[in-house]
């Protein structure tokens, strides 16, 4: 295109330039590699053809085929022919010929070429002069393109056959240039499309590495800003209230959604989403979209060029992308490319958005899709809540449930034994504490026996003395004194046996196997005790039972032989079976309420080793099956009956 730029420095067609054959050849040769806009191409093309063929006017006309009344074997007619570009040689005073008629243009499309000789049929001829001839040639620029006819008005009348054939030959030589230009444009367009598709695939691959929705949104915004030279790219997502919430802004990890700019941007996104179309600023001629929010946002941000694109997936609107520029507008190819990016990344965004939901939202979404064929996908939460509420009401009103009376209990035993002090003395040692498990005959404590040992030794000496005295009196045959000595000897022996018994009883032993419930004597070591003082109380673990304090509101439900379960406060996870044995007939006041004491037997075969008398917990007695609505409301109903009774 060097020749064109040298002759026309501003790269604009010289519509009124008159050039010779050489100039036309240069123009047409350069056009075979031309890559500019179609309008410029046609202008240069007409200049070249005019110079090559020595024409005074060259015109390009386009039309649209009218196939409404085509018969077999007929060529399509064209409707609405329009002048696309015209070149005139104004170097001479040329006759102003009218444009060709509809019939003549249709004939050119059908035959490929029409030659109108000088003074033929006299269409729009001037009687005062001779009209030059013109040639109409069909230009085939490719399939799917509009019909194109080029009109060439010669400088000389087309009366000589040789000159006319020469002119037709030249036209046919250059008639393929528009098709080559169109093919080159399609190739360039396809090449750009392939490059853009490759970029889309590359971005899609990058998104696979992002594990979170927020990270993927930031990646897309940054990539679009870089590829399309945008000053800022933002993404908004439709929330549960059907409003657009700003999610990500390119190169900005954190931002405040309450800012005025952010709210204005969300309004612009909602405007595009409401109309479900791309909105481009500045708005092109013929576009009818409402752009009030976009204009406000662009004015506040001092922006010139803005485009917003809705994010669609499976027919649903999910969000909006907003791209901003300050230096150049968004062309049609940019918008097409952005749409390609948005459509191919929407599925990944939806997947990551779903993965970021908490488990309850995932279940709700899955159930919504599963039940959509039954009752639709809209308002799933309200529908499922209504269904659950109805089901719960039916269950509460119609079904029964085991009713259990709940009350506190105490673990008790009747087999308790008290170990008293066997004689007056002092506590020498204590072996156990309250709560210790003891075996039968195990030592609980020991009394001080040092005084008794001394008394025992003294008594032994007296026994020996009285024995010698008795033998001495017997040898002297003093029977009276011998009997007195014998009596004193027996008295000393009795005292010796008593002291020995006390020494033996100084070791206080447990009378039964059980647990020490009273008798913490560690603090009383060395303290005196009197004979008969209660030192320890040992409770048996074999015959234990529970006493239940049943409120007077529930006592009418309890019967002898009723079963239930108990759970101790220390181990609520373990339950033990019981059966009611006895119900006390007189109420007692405890903690400001009337209760009846109910005795129940534990039916477990083996007693747990950790049970201790006095342990407490909760017992639940099985009363029977009652309706759920009665179980839930009977307390309230009873209170209201007492309140409203008169």
C-alpha cells in the first residue's frame, strides 16, 4: 500500500483525481494487499478502475436479493439498491447521467455484465447531445455477501466494437480484486478469532488452578483489564434478593461496597441486567437502551468509554462485567471478544461459587434441583419449609409418643452398720476415709493400747504372785489363806482376760463389705473416745434402692410396678432400669412444692462399682403412649384451666 500512501499522504481516496492508465494500474496493484476499511477500499478501487479504463464516472451499488417471487430458472431480483461509493473525473465537462434503473441492475446481476451503448433506448438522454455508453458488471465478492454491481461510464461513446471489447477485457481483469480483498478480510478476521479463542482457552485453563470463587473472579478481572487495555474491570453477582452485589475489581483485593462509586457501579450493572443486553458508552446511533445509571457512573468517574456485559449460564442471569477505558472506544470486535470471554468463564464461576457455599446451602440447592420437576425451582426454601411445617403438624396432631414423668432421685440403702468405740481410749491410727470401699473384717482404725499392755504385764505379775502365795499356804496347810490366794489369782486372771480382749478389740474392723459413709477421723488422731462412741458407719452396696420425689401434678400417673430408667448426674450417658415398689401416701414440702416419695428397686443384676449412697440424678418413669400435641401442651392447658376456673 506504499503507492497509495505516497500519492495520498492522509490515506484518503482521491475521489476527483484523474489519472492515466499507469496511475490506475498502481492503484489496483496496491489494492491486492490492501487491509484498510471497506469504504476506503472502494474509493481507491474506483479511482484505479477509472484510471485504467479511462472512465468519467465509476459507481458501486449494493442491493439485497428479493426472493419473494422467483420462478425456476430465474435469477434473483434485487430490492433497495443503494450507492456505496462514487468516483467522478471532473477534469472535463462530462454529461451528468442518471443512475441505472432497477431493471438494468437486475439484468446485470442475472447476466453478469450489461453494456449500454451510446444513444441506446435513450434512457435519460439529452436530445441536444449524444450520451456516452456505460457498462454494468457484477462483482462477486464471496458467498453470503450482498450483491454488488459496478457502473462504469466511459469518456467516449461506446460505438466501436474494438474499443468496447478492450474496455470489457480490462474490467474483467480487475473484477476479482474485491473478492480477493473480502477473502483477505475474512482471513484476518478468522485469524483474530482463532487468537481470541486461544486466549479464552488459556484463561479457562488458568481458572482451573483457582480453588476459590473470589480468587477466580479476581483473575478474570485482571486478565480482561490486561488483554483489552482497560483502566478497570469489575464484576458483580446477583445475590439472593435479586440485586447485584459488587464482588471483584481488577488490581484491588479489598474495597468498601458502601462507597458512593461502588453503589453507582452496582446501579449501572443492575441497569444492564434489567435490560439483559450489552450497554456501550458512548451509545451508538440507533441504539435504544436506557443508560441513565451508566451516564451517572461515567460522569462521576470521568470516563469516556464503558461497556457492561451480563453473565449468563443455562439461560439464567448470574452477574455483570463492567469494563472501563479512558483512551479509545470499544469496537464491535472488542465487545464480541468480551462476550466470548464471559460466556466461557461463567460455568467455572458458577462451579466455584457453589463450592464456596456452606453445607446447608449446598443441600438446599441440590434439593431444589431434585424437586424442580415437581413444584418448580423458585422459592424452594419457602416451599420446603411449608411442607415441613405441614408434616410436623400432622405428626404432632395424629401420632403418639411415649410419655415419661421426670423427677429427681436419691440413691439409698437400708443395710448400714455403725462401729462404736470398744472402750475408753485414744485414737492411734485411722486406715480409711469417707467414701472408701472396705471388705468385711478389714481394719478401719486402731486405738492406743500402750496403757493396756502395761496393765496386762502388771496383771501377769499379780497372777504369778498369787500363784506362789497359794502354793506356800498349801505347803503350810493353811487352807483358809490358800483359798484367799486362789481367789485373788482367779480375779487377776479375769482382769488379764479383760485386758487381752480390749487389746484385741483395739483394732476396729468393718462388720460388712461396703462403703464408709461416715467417719472421717483423720483430724482426730490422738483424741480421746469413750466406750460406745460411733466411730464409723459402713453402708452395704448390695441392697440399694432409689427414692423419687414426684411432684403432686404427676403423682396420679404413677403406679406400683411401673418401670423406668435412672441416670446419675456424674454419668448421664449410662441408664439403669428400675421398677416402682412403693408410693408414700402423704406429701412432703420440699423446696416450696409438694412432693410424694416413691421408692423404686434397681433391677440391674450387677451393682456398678462407682455407686455410692446419696448419689442423685434424674429418673424417667414410663407412663404410656400419649398424643404428641398433649405432651407439648398439657402443662399450659392445665395452667390456663386453673387460671380461668371460677
